C-alpha cells in the first residue's frame, strides 16, 4: 500500500435510526421496532470507509459543543481519522440525521446544524491541508459555496477531486468542470443532467466523469463507451451508507493508482460488505476483509 493522503471535507452527523415494519402516513402513529443512536454523516462515513482500508485520512468539518459532537470526534479518532481540523462551534448543535428503516430501505431527514459552519473562509484556512492531499473527497451536506471553494483550491494545487453529489441539488457547470470524478446514484445522475443545459460536447465530457452507483444493479462508468460492473450479491441488513462506503473505497483505490475499472470493482466490494451489517459505518470493511471477500468470490484485482 502506498502512503497516500485522502482529505474529506463534509458533514459529521449523529444518526437517530428507527426501524419499523411500516412507515406511518401523515397524521398517523405506528409502533416501531428498534431505535439506535449511531455515528453518520456522508463526510464522516466516507472518511471512516477510507481510514478502515488503511488510507491516511484527514477530516475537515464542524460539530457542536455538545455530547453528540464530542462522541463523534472521539469515534472518528478511534477509527484512525485525523480530526485535528474538525472544529467545535458554539452557536449550533451537531448535525443529526433522522433515519427510518422499513422493508430493507431507508428515508433520511438531515438537520445540518454545525455542518453549515463549514464556510468558504474555513475551507480557505485549510489550503495547505488540501494542497498536500492526493485526493479531495466531497459531498453536498455542507454549503455549496464551501464545496466550490474546496474544488477551486484543489484545482489550483492539482489535487484530484471526487464529488459525491448527494443530497443532489442544481450544481454550477464551472464546479463540475473542475471535478475529476462524479459519483451520483441513478436518481442523482438524472437530476444532475436534467437540471443544466448542456452543449453536446459538455454533456459528453460530463458523462466521462460519472461513476453511477445503481445499488443491486451494479456500477456504470465510461471508458471507451459505457461499461458496467455487476454488483456482488450479499445478504442485505441495512443499505444506509452504501454510497459512502463506495466513495471511501473508490477514493482509496484511485489514490493507490488503480485503473477506473479496478477502482469501481474494489469500491463495489467495499459497498457490498458495508450493507451486511447495521448502521452507516457498521459494516465498513478493513482491507483484509475486502481481500478475503474478493478471494472468496474469485475476483483478482
Ligand atoms: O449516506 C448516509 C448518511 O446520510 C447518514 O449517515 C446520514 O447522516 C446522512 O448524512
């Protein structure tokens, strides 16, 4: 393994997870099954996924000065993520995500709280951290202007950028042009392409950057035309964080110099293992676990 540095700028949430047989309709009350409070946030999840694989991972983000914030920072540190650039803020509480799991699928409402204190000025104050990274990994649970600032700085220092456009929102063409890899799911990809007017050439260029995660249907990416990788079949316990596991695995693999196809295959194995356990980070595998899984499936990378 080469010693490569992955920097994640993004959200750190406490996930409040309820599982139920049936999701109530508006105005209705139902009896649920279980409730758990577990670490989450797309940024933190992706950082943990990369760190568990052995990557030197740095997190830039904000938490509130509350118990959730303290627990989450401690947890990230225990997972091997460098938290020296995670800032506690006084006037907001730590981000939370209210997650309902029913019939193997989930619904998520995020209250960003402290995550919205990741301002462009804060991002700019970490220019040296960005400049010395091999990969910058971003999502959309912090203000869009901060994502734009991070991409601008990465591009200035020729640092590769992976943008996971989730939760999806309309994105400026200038931002997308500076990103190296975009990792939407099918729904996000559709909205991304429909929300912008493209020339044919721009559309083609954008398509080439996309690695589309399609859940149990596999991965689509573009290299000399459209290519597909089928998903690994596993017993699914909880799909929360599958996309984050994919992104952490993809960032790790690209940072090690893998080809696009190898990185997609590797990340797909990371995501498959992640859904076999409960919680966004619960099933995120170590490198040994991914290697054992691939050996078992006769996949050689
Ligand atoms: O991608 C899953 C994550 O989305 C959850 O951990 C939750 O915090 C939300 O950010």
